[in-house]
C-alpha cells in the first residue's frame, strides 16, 4: 500500500509531486473532508520519556508455504537511530530535554527461519511509503506469516475480520524484516528539531540506512545476501537508500525490489495541470486509464485481451498523442479532433469532455468522471474499486474507494495480531499513517551535486549511481495495471531513462499484474508476486556458488 490514501489515506502522492513552491498547498484529500473529519494539526507524538531505549520481544511461530511448514523466530522491537553526522559519543551536556539531540526509535518485526544457518540465509527489509505510512500493509497483506482477507474489488464488511495462514509468505525464500518509518507505527521521534531531522527525503533515507547497519550488527547478518523491498514512496526511499548504503556505508545489496514505483515526482499522475508545458504525465497515465475503462466495460469497442490492447495504447501515447501535446495551441483542428476521438476510444470518457479538457485529463478527473453517470467514483490506488461519489458536481475524486474499502481490515487485524501473537504494544498506540505535509522536505541532494535541489523530488540518479557503483546490483520492478497512484507505464519510463550505461539495463526485470497499487490485494496477483520475488531472490543470492 502506499501511504496517501490507503488509510494511508492522508497525503496524496499527487501533492508530493508538486514543486516546492506549491508543496504547502492543501492536498486533494484534505479539501474533500468535512469539518468533523479535519486532520489533526498537532505534531507527531514523541517519546514520553527523556530518551529512547532499544526493545526486543521474542516469540515463535510457524507458517505453511507451498505445503511446507516453516518454523520461525519472531523479534518485535526497536532500534535507535540518529540523523546524519551524529556523534556516537554525544557532546551535548545540556540538562534541558528540549535541547536533547534528535533521535528516532524505529519499530520492526523480524522473522527468522528457525532451522536456518543465519548469516547465509537471505534477509529482506520491507517498508511501505507515504511518506508517513507504517508497514502494516505489506506485513498483513503481502508477505508476513499471517494475512487479513479482504474483498477483491468491493468494500470489505466490518469486523470480525479473517486473519489466516499466509500461503504466500516470503519466508520460504528469505528472512523478513518489516520496518516502520520514524514516527509511524510504533516508531517515535524525539529531541530538538525532530521533524526537521527525520521528515524529509534525505533525512528519511539516512535513518533507514542507520537502522539497517545496526540491525545487521545486532543480529549477525552482515554476511547474508541482502535485499530491500519498497512500495510506493518506499521505492523513492529505496533509490536514495541503496545509494547511501553502497557508496557511503560500504554495504552492497544483492537486489532492490520495487512495487508501484515513483522516482521522479514531476511525472505524478494527479497534478500535471500544476506543471503546464510538461505533458509527459498525461502520456504515462493513459495506459492505466485504458486498463481501467477495459475493466469496467466502458470502452466503446470490445478488446478481449488486456495486454495486447495496452501495447497499442502505449504506442499511441508515446507517438501520436505525444506529438499532439507537444504542438500545444498550434495543433490543427482536424488533428485535435482525431486525437480526441482516439482518447475517447481508449478511455471511455465522452468526446465532449475530452475536448473541453484540451486533451489533458489528470488522475483525479478520470476517477471522478469514468462512472459519473452511475454516481460512482473510481478508485485511485486500485481502479478496480468503485464507491459512491461524494459530490456529483465536483471536478475530481474526493476520496479513494479502495482505501475506504480495506484500510480498517488491515489496521484492525495488525493491532490484534501484534499484541496477541507477537506480544508487543501493550499501552502503545500503533499509528498506521501520519499527516506529514507541514514538515516533510522534498528537497533532495542527488549524488554528485554539491547542494540540495529544490522542486519536484527525483531520485533516478541515485538508483543509477548505485547500479554503476555496484554493476552486479539487480532490480525487480513490480507494477499493477490498475494503479492510478503510480501508473505502471511511469515506472517503465523511469527505468528506461536511468542515466547509466545501456548494458546495465539487463539488471532490471519487469513484472506486471492485473491488480492495483497494492497488487497483493488481489489473491491471484499475490501468488504471482510471491513467486516472482522468490525467484528473483534465489537467482541473485549468490548461494549456489558457495
């Protein structure tokens, strides 16, 4: 899941992509909330004590994957991390707790196969995105030993929820470490200027790097094959994080696994209209619009198979549509009408609407208008979902039906599971997501640049640098056809434009699924992504040669 809008439903990646000058503007989700539902404007909770202390709670369990029982040791706990350039022999002797150096207590749940040899077994660090999301979604929906059952494309009924053995847990291929970002989940931040020190692209990536090197030391896993798995903003984090680990902390990783990717925020699907003159996002959105219209039977003509249809749409998007958008006001009227007709054929939107939109429809407009005649809003994180439209006269979608449909199940199931089975969290509040816009810095200092760059975040150079620094680093991109938060074709475009030698492209694999942002919310896709990720780990863990 990705944090904006999945209960995770607070920040929209859309707003994340805005240039710095408009990052402070009110997000799309906020504008659609009633007075009673206004987000809390208080600061994220910090520690109630003057200093954090590491914690660890050990339990045992088992999971059956592919008919094989896997016994595991589970460790739920915290590791204390600090901002970059922190001295591990602090010089601050000020007794005033307000002047205490900033630190974060990062919560994790680690699952180690009980009968494994430890250091030689792969270990994978998993996290969701947001920014501002905990990792409850990957934990309870994808790869943990238990998963919550939710309805496939409709609203899941309220509690009691069903939590079952996860037949698709990744414990058959790797030990797993689910990590909550600072301030989220059971993680907390404290100290002077704590938000400034942890809530930003570079600050967040450094905190995760600090967590990982400490975890490797604490559990004796320095010589393990290492992987990171990030979803949504977690893919942004992974690009920055793997570069830090490789180039600054001398820690090579075997693989980077990306789900629902966004590396360049100027390609965001929701607000390209705030960036006039840059029309690429409209092109990269189009294949997802087409997939969604196909799913909801809104296309004027039938197409039996989705993938060949999308290949046709992708060709149009990067050729005739691209040329038409580039022409702007100079586009001849007859060509304008021809492009509008093609967009009608590929999106199911009315010809009159497309013409009025000047051939440019953003994600929120598409979600609101695709099923408008039925007063239904189409999902954003997963466009297979639909829900009642809040305001029939609104221009764009005012909420995400998929987030509304499944978030309660995930959050409720994890709160029950972590306390009853992992025996952690008594008298603590688990924060599934936080509203971080007022603090988050999208300023980023790419490798080789002497100063932080303002504007839309772009970490493509970070990933490319890591792949050049370690030319054996492998990358697996996973994407859902029905994801309108981070459209699948956007991820393809980013990967094909990484600034690195062409022969390194062979290190990248692509896997696509008939699901949305959280591909694992569709069981057939969950099985497929398990099999693809497990195969990727086994092919790159370097254990066969030992």
